[in-house]
């Protein structure tokens, strides 16, 4: 397991960087291209470990995929072009691959087995397997189909109207992907609107999608048509440098080509509410996804309360938002974030435990955390627990600590941002 030492930043972070492709959109571009008719070309693909797992799984399903750095070509033959896999489908550390793959396979008339790493083996899958069983798929696994490995025998599925207890794009997407292949209409109703990359990309591939408030519906037996996809930079990855630019003294950073999907921009709302010096420029739309350049400078920040409908729009950014809050004046409260408990780690516990090690005044609650912005962080040895977002959050915290911070299992960062430390060092040197 690799340790990395991150030094405090004394001279500020300055310059321009281009954020790697959006992880959520990269997954979907490969998946939708794999089940589409014809060729799909993808530009700006994120070559992180999670997205590579998606490519690997679809190759095992008989799809021809050519991958070189951030460019991918997928030659799809429609839904019926998928073949029963000879090998087990290994999703690695990717929850997105796991849950969306379940939706794809639920309606395919063959048998498959999905397995992942030790982290995936702990993550709950019944939120997806239960509605897919209701549609007619046969799914079994550990804990009555709640934990991997999972065995799926699909086919003969029918559309359902499903009310999800959680606002989860993975749950919604899995059900919609099964629904597109099934008889009748499939509808998913959420308590809040979760990220809508699936809906936007399905429309780009020629699928009719109906949206009504918090409900999304698709008609069954629809086909996808291959196309060219340009993937914007991942705002969840940009968040780490947005926070670093706001809290490191004498900083001014511009992040190029960042996805600004309104279901994902909760981090922007938080930064602006806390008083960050943040501006947007060069706004445009690519494949139905809004994109912009973001410029962030050192800011005087004030504490706020974060909860309710905002949480699904920033759930992945909460680890680095907690770091941001340590540098804000006052007490920041994060609530309604129980979903953090079933991420790669229990991110409530891990964020609190590791930030305490470097001197943060932070306490866990049942559904979030409370952070007192003291501004004082110190050097220490911390753990990422194999969670990429915890690792990067600790690296950002190290930038404003009084001594170096050593981060264990730093290789986990490659899951979503393989060039993170290269980009950080580039901004340090300019």
C-alpha cells in the first residue's frame, strides 16, 4: 500500500488545469454505446480504474471496445448483441458499474455473475435488486441478494412504477435501463431529483424520456443509436481544487471544461454561500450537458448549514466540503447525509476520524457532521481507507496544515483522478 507525503503550500496555488473527464458520464457513455446500434466514439473519457472496470465487463459481454487514453470506440450491436459471459463480471471498486450493470442484465435472457472488491462486497444492493426482481428478473446473492457476489438470470421483464426511498442516480438508472428493454412503461419517483446524466445521455442516444417533477419514465422496447460523445470535466474532481483555491493563501486557479449539470453543482452553491471568490466563464453545452471554466481565488469564508434537497447535489463532495468548513468562520452543520454511510467507506466516520488526526474541531452526528472553523490544522499520518475521495480530501487539508501530512493507501485516488498529484504539483510550481 502506497503512502504519499503532502507538504503544506507556502506560496499559493496558481495557474490553469483541465479537469479529467466526468466519471459518471464516462461510465454511461461506454454502457450506452455498448447496447446501441452502431459505433459510438467517446472523447474525454476518464481512464480511471472504475471506468476501466466498466469497459472490461462489457468486453466480457461480447462488445468490441477500443480504448486509448481518453478516447474510446465502442461498436455496439443493440441489446441483443450482448452475449452470455463465460467469465465472472468483476466490477472492481465501482458501485456505478455494479448497479447500472444489474439494470442492463436484468432484462437479458442469459445468466451472469457480478463480483467486486472488498469494498463493493459491503455495499447494499437490495435497493436495486428488489425493484429489478419486481420487474421479473431472477437475482440472488449473499444476504438474500443484498451483497455481492450476485447471480442474475434476466429476461421477460415488465415495466413498473417504483417509488425510491433514496434520491440515488444509480438506483434510478438501473431501473430505467431495465425498463427500456421491458414491456410497458417504467417510472421512477424520487424524494428529491438525483443527478440526471442517465436521462440526458439516453436522449442523446435517441431514447424518449419523460420527466414530471421528481418522476422519470421511459417506454419499453426502445433502441439506442451510436453517436459521438464529448465528456466534460468531472465537477466532483474539480471540487478538490475549488476548495484548495479558496483556502490556500495567495491562490488563483482556473479549472477548464468543468461539467455544470445542475443536479451536480451543489458544491458551487456551497462555495458561493460561504463567500468564496468564484467566477464562471466560457459557458457552453456539450451533448446536453452544460460546461464552464471556473476561476477560484483565496477567500474569506463563513460557516453555513448544509442539508435537505442540496445533499443529493453534493453527496460525493462532502469529504472536501468538511475540509473547507475547517477554514470558515463559525460552525458548519452538515445534515440529512445518511447516504454517506454506504459509500466506499462510511464517510461520516472516516472524514471525522481523519480530520481529527490533523487537528480539526469536528464531530459526527447520525446524519452528518458539525465542524468548527478553527483554521488550525497540523501534520499527521492519516488513512484513506482505500477511498479515493477521502484520500484527496486529506491532500487538500495538508495544503493548509502546519506540517506535512502522510496519506496511507494513496493509490486509491487513481479510481477517479489518476493525475491528481501531477495537477496539484503543477499548481504549486507556477
